[in-house]
């Protein structure tokens, strides 16, 4: 129903009144013996009761209107970062500035709703003049205001900062979302001071052992023309580079490329440092630490054969394309003198062979944990092959060969065989495979299956099995050199054959991590304002994850201080949030007991000291002025900040808003109406009873 009377409402009300009159007439038309005033009073009561009940049956609505006043919200954002507290202009009165800012907030609170925040690497409520923030994230401050004050009456934003925002990007592009003028208070110093600093270090976070890598260091200097500084690079406390840098201008920038060699494995800490100048404004920006993870990606691969064969050359060429494979080819009697434990993968080309005495070498293969790739051909001794391994049984005659083509198995997932590569492989010339029947005892991951002529037999051609954690590969046929040749004849880029061999070698050579207790940090290095997160996974003998027992971890810093923690359980594993830690190197030892067996794991990580606040020492008042200009605000110097009160009170756009609140309620929900109708009925019944009408 509408919020005002309509013709429909009047008709309903008229009908209810007529119904009430009809009821009253029928009830009191033959009651002349009653007192006239009582008679008309009772009739009127009956008219009101019947008309009221009838009207309520149509669920009429009543509109209630109220007005709410919302004062303008004045936001004060105070920069609490290190740069504001550490770099101050000449004549700046810190105590007076703090008192004036507090006085401004108190004055504004008399007429407006005032919200005060301080921000640096986070946003917090209230004033904080400790200036301990390691970063300045103005975008985060503006983003929080947009979230908290969306659709609110924001009158103005007062931002006290030096304009140096080194995280989250510039807030200039999001400040307009507040739809309020921004009054900025320009802190910091815009006069250049003598300073030399490392403004940036560009480097790879991951390098390979014994490889050279370049670290590009950007050196900046201000007001230091004619001075000289020494640039040094230390690797875990050992000096690995030194050079002299001559400052040739007052606004000096130079990129220094430093070539280093990754000679040691693990997470390496490199300290890049400039020697300080006399009367330099800050020495804290003269040093930066970077962390580089050095890994050994080289895998030692052995191709073992009884005699030379063109396939060996094809294999060697394909494997040698990856510089991280240390490849060796050994033939005949040379094999018996090799130490198989030195190799991640041994390729047995047609070994065991019908000719040649390499039994000692084959015995070492059985004793070692190295992955093995068997390639069978005409020279293979199938009986000895069946004896040396138990996963595959080959019942056939190597003297009789048959042409076998390969086609990709769509269910293979150990490494990628894309459709275009699979089509090229199907068109390769056939391998020559010993005639016979092959039986695979274990669950095999089949990469290529056999096709004889046009018939897809389903028998495996290239496949892999897992023998108690040891990877074993099989290729049933010789003549891989034909694959390389046919790829060239088809005018295909020489990549499919090389890729197939490389993927096979990589899959077999990489060892699976079978540890039952693994503990690792979410990353190798943390900033000192970041929470250190450590994860742990525990497996039972069936390699199912469990998290029943408690897991303890002990962190130790360089000074030997120990932090003890207990992991929290997740759905199937463990996680620890160790909070923020002081900058430095840390080692950790985690331990737990599953059943009667104790497990432990160790690791290390670094907490990096932040000096971003000293990377830029010049205040950016131009940015603050732009923020004020584009929002119709104004920039003030600290000594004039109390004048902001006058500008805000004089701004006609900053005013109290009145919101009309309309509520509609059904009349039938009003309890006083029920009480009124019940009272009338009760009175009518009482007087009728008293006068003998009931």
C-alpha cells in the first residue's frame, strides 16, 4: 500500500464503517428500554470495534519518518616511518609539530568526527611518534580508508608525510576515490645533503654451482662531487670483490657490473657495501644484503655398452645439449673399473650382451641405487637380462628382429609428450626389436607403445617402472639413429628426438625425496617486518601424511639465542608462524616421534634488515602538492598546520548531512490497537451484562 491515503484506502475505510454501522443497528435497533446515552455509547463502541477489525484485515501500512544527522569525518594520517624521524630540515621543531598536530585534532573534534591513523609498513589507529616503521606504504593507508569509510560523509583527509612512499606504489592515483579534499603537511627535507648509497642491486635469486653470474649494483651520490668511495662485495663474510668509485657530479649515478662465481652450494649471503664519506648524512644506506641460492643441477650420466654403435652417438649428442649433464661413455672392459655410485643414471645399451665380460660391472649395478635405463637390441643377452632384473621378462630370440614403430600413450604423465611431438614420433622410422613376448611384472608408466605395420599391438616400447624407489627405464629396440635421421628427412626442427631423450634422462636421473619428515620455510629469506612461516610434513611407513604427534622446533640466531616453538596442526600437516624476528642468520632443528621412531630435520633461513627508508633521503613535496591540488586541497608546512582548521571550517562542501529514514509497519502489529479493541469489547460486554442484554 502507498504511504499516503488513496481512493482504495478511503473505500476500504468507508466499507468498514458501514459494516460497523450495520452490526450496531442490527444489535441495538430493538433496545429502546436502555438509557439513550448508554444505547448510543454501546452502538458507537460496536461500530468502532467492527470497523477497526475489518480495516486491520486489509493489512494497512503506517509510515514512520526519522532524520539522522551525520557529521563530516575528518581523517588525520600521520607518517610514522624511519625517514620522517631520521631526516629533518634545519630549524624543524619536532616537539612543537607534535603538539600542534594533537591540538588540531582536538579542535576538529569539537565540530566533526575525527579519525586518527598512523601508517608505515602497516596502518594503525591513533598517533604514534616513535618513527620505527621500516617502510612507508601510503597505498595501504588510502586503501584502508576506502574500505572503512565507503559511502560515509568524509569531509577531508589530512596527511602528514615526507612523500617518500617505498611500498605499494604511489597513493596519488587512488586518493580521488575518497571524494574529499586532501590537506597535506610537508615533512622531511628537500635540500640535498652529502650522501652516498646503494640504490639497487639487480641479481638472480638462483644460480648453478660453478657458474658465473653478474650482480649489477647501482651507486648513487648527492652533493659529493670529487669524493671517492670503495665498493666491496662480501660472500658470507669473505671478500670477493672490491673497486673504487669516483663521484664526478653532485647528482651522481653509476651502474657497476660485478661478475662472481658460484663456488659453494646452499643459500649464500652477499653483502654489498660502500665505504662512508666524511660528514655523510646517513651511513645506513651504504649497505645492502642479497641472498642467492646456489644449487648443483649437474647429473652424472653413464652410457655403458659392450661395443660402439651409432645409437650411442645419437644418445650422446642429445644428452650433451644440456650442460648440466656430466656425460661419460664407457665400452667393454673399461666398465669393470668404474664406480657406479658416482652416477645418477646408468644407460645399459644392449647390456647384458651376448659377448664381452662385464659381470663385475653388472654386479655393481645391482648393488647401487642408481637409476638404470635398459636398451635392448640384437646384441642383448635376454636370458641374462631376465636374471639381472625382476620387473620385466622377455621371452624371445634376439637373433630375429622385427620392425617396430612407436606411438604415444595418452595416459602417460611422467613427462610431457605434446600432441605435435607425438605425431612426429609416430612418423619416425621403425626400431629393430628382438622378436618375442614381453611381460611386465610391475605397474609400468608407458610412454610409447609398439605398432607393427598398421597394427597397434599395445605392447610397451618405451616404459618405466619403480623398483622400491629405484627408477628403471626400458626401450625395446635399437636404431635410435634412424629416429634422428627421419626427423631431418621430414624437415622437422631437430627437437623432438632430443626432447624425448632429454626428458627420459631427466625423469630417471632426478631422485625422489623419500624422507618421511620434511620441514621447510615458505621462502629462504624474510624481511624483518615479515612473519616467518615454517611448514612440516610427516609420513608413516605407507607414505600417508599424519599429524597426530607433536612437532617441536628450535630456532637459533647467530649469537646463539634460542627460540622454542610448537607447530600447529593443519588438515593433514603442520605449520608454524614464528612472527617477526630480528635481522640475521637463523638455523632450525625440528623433531617429532612417530611410534617408536624419532624423526628430525634441519634447515636455515635469513631475516633481512630493511633500509628502504634510507634509500631516498630527499622529501617528495611535489607529490604531496599534486595530491592536494587534484583533490581541491592545499599543502602546508609543519609550522602552519593549525591553519588547516580555518580552511576546513570555511569549506562549504564539508557539511553535516541529513539522512531521511523511512519505515513502514503494518497496523495489525501495534499492540496498543489490540488492547484498545479488547477494552471496548470488554466495556460493551460489561454494560450489556449489567443491563440484562446477555
